[in-house]
C-alpha cells in the first residue's frame, strides 16, 4: 500500500500544472555529484514526503529520508508567509518536479521561486544561517533622490525585520511606506522557519547589506539566500495586493558565492 501511495504521488508531481510558476534561481552544488542509485531514490522519496503535507494546507515542512547515514538526505520546503494555500501548493509541486530536472545528480540542491523555496542536502542544515550562495536581482531604473530614498528604505527594513524575528510572525515581515502622493515603497523579508530569531536577524542583515552595494539607487531589488529572502519595490508585490497593479521588471542578475 505504501509503495502504491508513493507511486501515485510521484505521478501527481509529474503531471501537475505549473500555474505559471517559473524558477527564479537554482543551485546545484557541483561538489556533490553522485552516481548512487540509493541516494537518488532517497531524494525522490524525500521530495514526495516534502510535498504531501502542502496538500493539507501547511506552508512549511522539514523532512529526512534514509536509514544509513551515508545515504540519508534532509530537506526543507516553505512558501512565503503571505501566499495562499492554492498558490503555495502549486509552487511546491512545481519546485519538487523542476529541482530533479535541473539538478539530477547533485545531493545538495536548492530552488527558489518568488512564492516558495525547496532544498535538500546530505548535511543536516536546519537552524543554520546559509548565505554561502545567493542570487540577486535589481531593477535597471534608478530612483530620483537616492539619499532620501535610502533613508526611507533603511527605516522600512528595520521595521519589517523586527516583525520577522517575532516567533508569532513565523519569519515574515512586510509593510509599506508612502514616499509621496504618487509613490509608495513596499518591502518584504522572509526567513525559513527553522531559524531561531537571532539567526533570522543575522541572515536578514546580510541580505539587506546588498541594497547599498549591488542595488544602490535602484527602484527594486530581490536577494535570495538559502535561509532568507528580502525584496523591495515601488509597486505592490505581496498579498493582499492593493488597488494598484503590479508590473513586469527589467532586471539585472548577480550571483554570490562565498
């Protein structure tokens, strides 16, 4: 019976529709390539165990699979805290399918979407700040008054970071700041829920530092790390959306390897 349920779940993953989700970034650790059929099978079973709880409305799962320490794999899947259950499930299903296509032979892999994150490894990584690899995206357009903008940006992210590190908020902080009668700044931070408040704060501080470097003067920026995510825009991008419309960005991408 267990084997049949596992097969049916893999079929569900194979035929799930993407709901328009596209991976924003992925990392396939080149130092963890394996030819072990046991590890590969354990990863498939781990992914099935990660996805299943999302069908019942959860938005965060930790799981592991494997009896032997040399072939055991650990995984984590999480949706952004403001995303609804239907979009969350679709994102995680797509992530589980795509990560095996993009990283077929690696035992350390991560995949990021705007709505969700999924990763697995043979190392037990829970409650560890991981900023060893990151991907950054910035809007190509500049703000007109960078000094005032950066001050408001800093104040906003202090506010939402303080929200994120409260246990009751489950790593999520979001808010907006009206800059003028026609312009509003929107910000969001999200830590993975395995992090302690102090580790969440540490990860967010490292991510936000990129605003003054890679994203200086830019109208929008996204920073993806394995333990946290930060983003700001001059239009609404998190839920619930207000009456303004979101828009497509022209972005420049950068990769961080530490």
